[in-house]
């Protein structure tokens, strides 16, 4: 029986590249792609898959909430988060939310194949760095993620700021007022004790734990 994999990413190059890598590496495989969250939910409501390779920053996405909503449609589906954000700062929260693994988009071909193969065979994939961080968090009984101070909306705005979006662009993308963006931005900086976008990027890339 062939494995059915859905690749969810808003960049054509990423969808195509991952599809080629997986198609060349697995004998029995059916590949599907979507580029935004509504299309993903629509597809999953009609088609069962074994694994979803999911970018967390897709149009109209919902960050961690996507995992629960996807599992309402397909409880047994495996979800491998595939993101530009560092594993050490982001994996923890998505694993706690129920993801089966977390993989950085800068990973080489071999690591992508290993992650997908491991999730399909064993149910989970965690890199050594993520495992170490999870152990430290368990021992210390505290969160390893400094970004847990942020609300869902603050996290969305932070990620858009890091991508280089200005207040107007963020307001348009999230359908909110520019003044609301500015208010959230100030709260983000205060919560993370940073003064500018450079400081925000540093916190996102910081090794925690």
C-alpha cells in the first residue's frame, strides 16, 4: 500500500523541491500539495492522508491551533512541522500541541528523508537538539521557549515582522488596524525585553534551555 503525503507550503519552490526529494526516495508514494490553510482543510475533509508536512506560516494559518483542527478531521494523521524557524526555539510548543515532529527548512536532503521515513515508520521524529531541550524542560519543569510569553496574535505579528513586513503590510495581511499592529508590537517588545526588530530576531534565534 502506498503512503499518502500532503505537503502544505505557500512557496511553489518548496512544495516542488520537497515533492521531488520524496518521490525519488520512496517507492510507493502518493503526493499532494496545498498552499494555504483553507485549501488544506478542504482537501483533508475529502481525502485521507498518512502524513502532513506542514509549514506553520501559511496564508490564513493558525499556528499551533492548526494541529488540533486537522486532527478533528483525521485523528490518526501524522504531522511533521516544516518551518524556517529554529527547532530549539519553536519545536517545543508544536510538539506539546501534538505534532509528531519538527524539521527546519534548511535541513539537507538526507535529513528530510530521514524525518519523513522515521515519522511514517515510528510515529515521531525529533532531532537530537529537540530531544535534549525536551529533557531539560522536563528536568527543570519550566518552558524552554522564551516566546511562550506571547499571545497567538503577538506570535503572528512577530513572525511577520521578522519576515520584513511593515505595519501597513501586517495590518492588511491580518485584516486589522495599523494602530492595533503598533499596540501589539509595543507589547511584544516589552514582553521580550527588546528594542527593535534586530532584537526580536535574536530572541527568535536564541538557543533556549
